[in-house]
C-alpha cells in the first residue's frame, strides 16, 4: 500500500479523475491548456490537479486524457500552432539572456581586475614593510 493507504491503481484512477475534472473545468470556462514556450505546461497542470508531474509519464490514462485534450482545438478559435503570440516572450527572453551574459562578462572582468589589484597591494605592502624595517621580511 502507498501513501494514504491506497493502492497504486486506486491512486492512478484518482489522479485520472482529478485531471478529467480539471480539463472539464478548463473547457467549461473556455480556457486553453496552460502552455509555456509553445509546449503544454505539465507542471502547471499537475500543480492544479494536486499530483506529481510524473503522473503524466507513468499513468497511461492521464497521458491519453491529456493527449486528447491537447488534440482538441483551443477555445475561441485560436490555433494552437500559432506562434505569433510566442515571439515576444522568446525575444524578451533572448534579450534577457544576452543582458545576463553581458553582466556575467563584466562581473568576471571586474573580479579579475580586483584580484590583480589585491595582488599588487599585497606586493606593495610587502615592499613597504621591507623599507620600514630595513631588512628582508618574509612574505
């Protein structure tokens, strides 16, 4: 027996019913399946249904139910293959990635400069110590 005293098949059937109720609710409200980057967002669906995302990989009933829902046309006549709505987030994401890369490069350059300056300071402090004592000082 697994968590809650239910068997695996019982939990599987319960998960399929949760998914069916969620998909029916989406259809009644005229909402599309949650998506991210043009793909169905399995994490969002699993979270809304209250089960683990892995259910879609191990539960054949849940997988086929989701595949059927994905095959249906999106509400409002929207074409699920229409990528025009996805272009701006991708562009924004690309811009954000480029900016992150620039900042990482600037950060690396500043770290290298900082390291060099610290090393130079250490050497100058050593030279100053030699000059003050008039004899060689171990670094």
